[in-house]
C-alpha cells in the first residue's frame, strides 16, 4: 500500500547510519580541533603554521570555500600541496558535476584520473590514505567548464519525446556490463511531424584565448606549463583548457564497485549516441501503442551540433547554416543545405554508437562510429564564435542513449585528448 508515507523501519535504519557517520566525522573533527586548541593555548611554544599537525590543517581546509582554498594555497608550498588533495575537493566536485553525484548515489566509489597529474604532489602524499588520487584537484576545479548532462525536453510545446530508464548494455574496457541508463524515445503522438531534434540543455564550453596579463600568471603554474608542453602547444595566444569529468572504466566486484573519472584538462568536447533496439517490455505504457510495423526500420538519425537559434522542429542537423550533422541513412555530412554535402562515413543503424566532438585547437568537428575515428568532417569552423549544443535529429522510434561521460565512451577519448595533434 502506498499512502505517501515511508516505511518506519527504513527510516530507522537510515537514521542509524546517518548518526553513525555523523558521530565518526564529528569525533575526528573534535579531536583535530582539540589538538589545535591545546597547541595554541600552550604559551611555552612559539606556534607556527608548520607546527600544526597535517590532519588538523586538513580539517580546517575542509570548511573553506573554493575561493578561500585558492587563496590559502598561495601562502606556502605545504599549503599548496594540502589544498590540492582529493579529500578537500571531492565535495566541491560533486556540487558542480552532476555525473559524479549520480554515480555516487548508485553505489559507485568515484576515483579520479588525470593524464597530466603533478608528480610532485603524488610523491609528497602517496603515503597518506587521505589522498587516493595522484592529481591536482585545485587546478582541476579552477578549470571547471559548464558541460551538457542531459537533453532538454522543456522546449517542446507538445510532448514529442519520452525520457525513461531501461536496462542497457554498455561497453567497458573491452567487455560489457548491464546498467540502468536514461534513454529518449519518440512518442506515437509525434507521427504527424517527421523531423524532430533533441538538443542538450547546456552547450559545450566556449574557450577563449588567454589575455596577455593573465597569460603570465597562468603559465607560472608548473602543472599548466607541463600540460601545454606535452600537448605541443606554444605561443602567447593560448586557449584556456577546460575540465569536465568523464568515465573511463568501471570495476565491479561482489561488494565493491568503482568508477574511474578522467579530469584531465582538455581541448576536446565530445558526446555519444547509442541507437538501441526497441524493448517493449521496458517501454512505458504510453509507447506501447506504436505498432510493430510502424517504422520497423530506422528511417534516419542525425548526430551533430547546432547553435541556439537552430529550429528543432521540422529540421535535421545540417539542413541550415546554424548546424552540422552526420546522417544515418546515407552516411553523408550535412551543413547549410537539405541534401548531402558530401559522402563521409558508413551508414549506421540500430545497435551502433555514433560520437560527435569538437577539437578546439584545430577548430574542427569530427565523428566516430562504434569507437572508430572517422576523421575531421570540417576544419576552421570558427568554433569559438558561438555556443554549440549537442543535437540529435530523430526520425525513428528506436530509444536513444545519449552519453556525455556518465559511463565509459565506446571511443577512447582519453587517448584522443592527449594525442589529437597526430590525427
């Protein structure tokens, strides 16, 4: 019976777990501050910052806001090291990146990976169990970029799409695993409109050149100098990279699930669309009215990018100057016209995964198919002049799983980020 009230036994259990966790945190904080207070009150000692135990400093840092952490890290080298650890920054990461919170709520322990990590910090802190990641979390947070996380269904005056969760197979480091994923599917009420688009609620990041004044301070950081050198990017007109976590690997065991998230600075934005076969057993009842003969074959899926002014009704990506698209029915790329601009890649259908990305250094748009790089479809696009939204044209009833990095991509994005200059 569902009367709107929760089971009191469940509430009791939750309350016990919460109290136990609260006691553990409070007890450790009290111990730290008790030790800190005793050191301060001991008049026989000339207390200095270096005399305060490391765990006390961490307790103090855990109460600071991000702006305060950045300020205190500039006071001395030890504070810089301590203020860069994951223990301090993880709560701030979870607030600004929804995918981290989603994975954590689903029972995954989130671990971070940075392909340009600062080995000095790794060496100084590897002995301490509070630091489970060899990365500079402070720099990663400073390079935070807004990034899409879902498609926007609020723009439609009529319900054309249904969003729901279904059990789906995802690829993970050469193997597969089952996981409940959000999918989008056209409703039967949308039969009178052939061409509709799903567009993300947030655009990909817009990157700007570093100004001459900020350039000197920005490049003063050893980590960022190393990053630009490894990327073979030189000169005074550098773009500021961005950070947005994306999953690279999932480890599952009987009682412990871990997801690895890449927080490397990058100049590449990317998303993937998995075209799934219909599974009526998992479809909401509103979709059951679609007959099995209705559009039994996939008519067309177009994966691409569009500007905010692009009309999501009656158009597919690439049919005007405000969008770019790669179409499933002929494998062609489209831009500023309603027919194929030129042949580009294979046709794709149900069971395939198509990716679309922006390379900000080359000012280029590229696509992938089932993990294979198909080449740059356009170069010198003036990407930085506009905001670009991931956009999927849908003339099919197949459910679409749209991945912005919450689970591992089929395409090896980590390798591409580090080696994109060779493509």
